[in-house]
């Protein structure tokens, strides 16, 4: 079997050198849903041929170009069948006696290099179909089952996003039991309750989380857009965009799938949550989607999970302090953005899928 059974049928990206024997590459591609082709130099034409060959043989998974590539090769790479380009951060070749720039290049989604192509559409359709098949397979399944299956499918390219709020400990505990090395992302908005920050550190230590990553707003953007620190009062959506949406977009660049703590009983758009969703950019995994408030409470008790200190004061859903008040009942999100006409901050934008499909774009990483 090719390339050691395509690296033991690994769901992680399969890396192939640009000079691999074409027959071996075609055979290996049958076991991969994402392939990285490593170019030895920007002049190495074999990587272009390899991409075209794999696409010609029907490979429709992710195909990323790695190595010392040049920005002006993007169009040719995309035409060859790649749907993502990532340099390896080594300086590029010297030009006119000057050192080349680092070769990290991500084409602007609005540029001609990324306009709609049949290959992009096919890659988008393949990722969406994979997510929909998983959603069907895992419909109504237990959290442990959803988590185990998706950690396997998206191994090496999946992270969990946590607010370290009122119900966060359950999802984090399940993850710690399944694979504590999985990255956990926390949005440090600089508007959290002090209790949340303490609780984050406590939970990470108690549960043995090994890779907690704190995502912060860009300091320059914050200084420009929220100079007085009161943007939340003037334009809450803009504040969430600055302090949550953009930092998360940057933090998720390396991942294809993100685990959330959302549940159907939260109501609103969450009432129809599936176990697995594709939003046009990446896959969202919702292991707790089908639990009831009572089941969550029972699991907290059975697992003896530490509680967020503010739950005792009636906070059922805990975010930033300017936008959170105690809720009317357990599990309710009616204490979030009270008085505003919204119940989400924008990081779970349900309109994104429709926009992405209309634009025909595929995320470039
Ligand atoms: Fe700003 Fe409130 Fe959004 Fe936090 S929840 S980022 S304070 S608007």
C-alpha cells in the first residue's frame, strides 16, 4: 500500500514531496482528505504537475502548497489545483541584491487569484458534504461519541473554543478526558470579570488542559477603534468585532474545525443546532448540542466539576462584564446583551455559510 498506507490512514494532512513518484501519490491520495505538497524551491515545477495530476485523478480534498514559494505564483498554484498556499517562513530568494521577503502568502479572498473556479467549488462542496455526513451520523449522539469521532476525523486541525463561563467546565472535562493536548482557545477581550480569569486558570489546572491559548485584540486596532475603552457602550457589535471576531479569526487560521459549547436549549438560532456544521470557512463541532439543562446539571454533579463563582449570584451565561447580567433561569442566555437586539456576538455567524456559498470562496490557510 502506498506511503505506508498513507501514513496509517491518518486523518491529519498527508505531506508529499513535490518529487514523489506520481503513481505513489495517486494511490496515497485515496486515504487522505487533505494533502500538503512540499516544494523544494520556488522553481520546482513538479509540485504544479503533481497538483494537476491529483485533481485529474479525482482527488477533491484539501490541497495545500508548502515551501519557499513566491506571492506571484499564487495564480498558477490555484490554477494547478491547490486551494491553499502557505510558505514555510524562510526568507525568499534574493532579488536585485536584496533579501527576499518571508514566504508566507495568503491571497486576498477578494483578489482575482481567488475568484470562483471549478476547483474551489469542488473543494468547498467536498468539505461541506463531509460535514453533513458526519452531522447525520452523529445526530442525537452522546457528547463523548461526537467528540471522539470528530477528534479522529479532524486530528491535528481541531481546537476547542471556550468562554470559561457558567457551563464551560463540562465540555472542557470531556475534552481533557478524550485528548488534553487539543488546543483550547480563550478570547481575552480585556472586559472579562476577574472571577472568569481566575476560574480559567483553576479549570485548566484541575482538568489538566495542556494547550490553553489566549487570543487578544490587536493592540493597534484597539487603540484606534476603542481609544476611551467604552466602545461597548456606543457600538456593541463593533466592540465584539474588535475584541472577539477578529482575534478568533486570527487564532483559528491553523484549524479546520472548532469545538463549541453551544446547546439547543440556549434557544434562538441555537434551537436547531446540529452535532457538526460547516459555515463556509470551517467545521463547527457541538458535542453538547442535544443535552438538556437537567442533564448538564447532573453531569456537573456526577463529575464534581468546579463552578464559575458568579453562578451563585444568578449568572447563567457569563461573558464580558459590561454585557452580562444575571439571567431569569438556569441555562438561559437572556442575561447577555440585555437591552440590545441580539443574542450572539458574531463569532457564530449563521449567515456566513450563505455568504460563502454565494461568493464561491473557500478558506485559504
Ligand atoms: Fe465588547 Fe460586550 Fe462584545 Fe465584550 S461582549 S466584546 S464588552 S460588546
